C-alpha cells in the first residue's frame, strides 16, 4: 500500500507488517481532525487486508504526538472512534516511539497492544495544565495502567521517561535501539496464525472495550464541557502565547 500524496499518515510494508507513521511534523503530529481521519482510514484498510499480519504505529520527527491540535481539534467522537479502532483491530498493533508523547498521544499509545520506546522518548499528561482533563484517552489508559502510579502524572502533568512509562504499564519494553528491541516481537507475530492472533487479541482487549462501552459517552461529554470552559480558554491561550496560565501560583 503506497502513501497517498498529501496524506498525514505514511505507509510502508515489510513481510506482512504494515507501518503507519504519523507524518505532520509541522504540528508535531498533533491530533487534528485531518490526521485523525487519515489514521482512521489507514487502520480500516489494514483491518480488511488479509496480507497485513500486524501494524506498527510510529512517527516522523522528534515527536510521536503532541496531543490534540488546539487550532483544529478533532471531534471527541472521532477520537473515541480511532482509539477504539486500534483496540478492536483484528491484528496486533505495536507502538514504536523514539520521541515525545503528550496528552492525546498517550491515548494512541495505550490503545496499542504492545509498545516500545527508545531512551530519548518522554511522556506527559499535560491536560491539567491547560484547564482540561485526560477524559477521552482514559478509555484505553486507565484499564492498562497502575492506578496509584498513574494518579501522580494525571494530576501534575509532570514529564517522565521510558522506565517510568514501563512501570506505569504504558510501555511493554524499552531499548537503546528500539528496532532491535522489537525484532523478536515482530518475528513472533510473523510466525503466528492470523486467526489465533485475532482471537487472542480479543481476550486481551475485552476489559478495555468494556470501558469504552460503559464510559465513552460520559467522557466525550466531559471533554466537550471542559474544552468550552473559561479555564480551558485561558489555559489554551497561555499555552499558545508561551506564558503561565492565570492560575499558576
């Protein structure tokens, strides 16, 4: 599958593994309506292609994903949709991270089945610093992480590294050379039956999908309410103007 001209998702394939690369470097791969739409389309193609055994989700540039594009944010329902696609895809999805991951980008990461990062990767749930909450991304994040460890980073917006991300449950493995670290994983997937992979993934994702079924409507409504609030307007303005928000003491 070749990459359409102007697409925000790069696409390559090697030995039945499709690599999807977030490719909006000018916006640090922020989740715009267009990028979410392109990613959703690419995942739909992978889901129905019998020649795709597994999907690697990665990025161009030094940032995997900077979170929501504040100038062109996706509809909350569309974001829920693409997160659910990652969880429900009948093929394993592997996140390959060699850069920074912020806010909504951590939702993409948590929705993947296996996640690997190199030492230069950094992570932060920055929503609280702009006056909102990590609402929609909680759908995959909370079921897959340690709640006591997660609370610190949800509440403070602090930055943390790969070792801490692995302790939280966001990462499966880390390595100085992320491709070398992932080589045995991809080899194992290539040796596995497509039917067995699909059924095994269903076993692993059942609890995550229960969270989607139970909480998606509430969390999308919460996200919309918070983004429309006065504090969020101040927080986003402060972020774009590179200054402290009015509540910083």
